[in-house]
C-alpha cells in the first residue's frame, strides 16, 4: 500500500487507533528527555514502533506540536511522517538524526494531524507504526494552502533552487516558510530536503504528491533555513537532485 493510500485509510479510521502513554518533554531547541508532563498539562497523543515514538501535543503540553524521539541504541534513525488538515497532496517528514534519547520536532502543525512513527536506515524505511489522527491540538494552527503554483512560490520567496525542470524549492526568512514545488508533468515526486537553525541532527522534508504545477508549504517561524536542496523521487528512489547549498 502506498503512503498516500495508507494515510487515506487512516483519515477514515482514526477513531479506531489507540493512543499510547505520553513520553518525555520537547521544546523548539534540541533537548534531552526531561520527564513526563505535569498533572496540569494535557498529555500528548503518541504512536510508537520499537525504536521510535512520535507525539502530537497541544500548546499547553510539555511537548507542543509534533515530535519524534529515538528510543533505541541502534544504527537506525527515528522519523515522523505526517499530513496536515486532512490534505493528502503534501506529506511532511522529520528525520531525527541525533541518536538514542533525543527528541526533535516542530510546533507548526494544523488543526488536523495524521501521523506515524517510522524507523529509517538512510532513505529506506525499515518499519512504521499505524497512522493516527489528532484534531484541534493547537490554538494557532497553520492554514491549509493548496493552490500555490511554482510561479507564485518564486514570487513570494527570497531564495530558490531547482533540479532540471522537475522539482523546485523556495523559501523566505521572515516568518520562515518553505515551498516544495512539482514542475514536471510526470508521475515523479518533488521533494524539498533541508535543515533549520544550523542543527545537523534534524532533517526536514516536504514531499509534494499532488502533481504538476503544485507546491507544498511548511512553516518554521523564527528558525532560519541553514542547508537545503531540491530532489526528484520515483517512489522512494532518488533519481535527481541538486547538491546541498548552505545559507
């Protein structure tokens, strides 16, 4: 089953998925686990697979937004994959490259988040949890934006890069946002791959699934983009890319 089909099934059957126990705290900066949420906080909703735990927490919790924890001392890295606001045309991925006990994530989520935890070796997914949907976790959710074209993304942005007429990535640094744009009329997938705030231990990805002349958007607030590239994938096989650029 493809990731898109799996996420579609998750959106229709989320009520059947059980939440697991909350896991330790998360903040915008990289942190180590510091203990369970206090009694006055609403606990994050989590899913687990051996080696990784992904959570979505409300603004009032010790782990607001979406986060991914590496829970095993192995050579695999923990990853969270997610969709926002019920829209399956764009998938977001955060790779936690920091190692056991470390937590990475983002506070920029929508009203509806469908997510799962996964373990990767390089760019190959080894195993993944079931999908889970959480609704209304944040008071100030990012808005769904699905009608941006590559031309519009370039006009709004300060920096852009692209592969040979197939994929583009653009971003701006005031209230930082990133676009991943599909610029090729084919069945291949455009991706933006990047790092923020100079942290080499968390790689962010935007997978644009909606097809030709569409863009997916991610928001990062005050965190600046530090390294970035645009790539083209055939399923999970990279077939074209630009070298990473530093910003």
